[in-house]
């Protein structure tokens, strides 16, 4: 787990809300406080879909940021910035599998409950904290370190400036 301070809030928000930089991530949770506070659970509601629609979904647990971004953007846009915002992104199963294939570990995709990026905006400050959740107990931090490096590389390659806290 690492904690990063994101510099250039406006540029980051452009990557988040306008560009497709974060579109491949899944949204676990969003809390956006403007004149009202909105809470969004990214988990997909199975009862909403017919069996045929459900079988066509590529990810059957969470919606992608690409799907929910327009709604979140509509809550944020305007002349005033939100008083606070919290987004929790997670890697898809495919992204987890790709990350596992790049490291020397005995973990499998089934061992991973989630690899998370917690993004928080409050009082003009923007932070990102990584987190891993495993279904197994281990003292092995190989996956944690690999995911932290993955996030730093993702931000750097996207042109997002940050510093480790």
C-alpha cells in the first residue's frame, strides 16, 4: 500500500472525467458531495437484467468507470467544484491476471479479492491510496509491491504527476 499526492488536480480531473485514461477500471464505490451527497455502488444489480442480458455482460460483478463516468460527470460539472469526492476503482479479473503474469508469485487470480485504487478529493487536495485484498492469509508482499509499481507506472505513462507521501 502506498499513498500518493496527486499534483495538478485540474489535469487529473480531465483524465478522470473527460479522457478515457481510467475507463478500463471497475468502479467499486463513489461518494460525491456537491449541494447533495451522492453514493454509488458499482456492483451490478443482477435483478435488473434478464437472463439473456446477464449472460452478455463481460464483467458480472462491477460496472466499468466508462459506463458510470457520464453520470458522475453530470453530478460534478458546474461552476463549483465538489466539496469532496471519493472513488474506489479496482482492477478487472483480466487486469489482475495480466499483473500476476508479470511477477514471480504463487498467487492465482482466485486468491485475489481485489486490487484497489482509492481516490479522494477534499479541501483542494487529491490523494490516491493503493490497496490489496486477498482471500488467503499470507505474509508475502510481492503482489502488493507489484500493484504499487503498476499504479505508479500507469500514472506516469498517463502523464499524471504525483509524489509519494
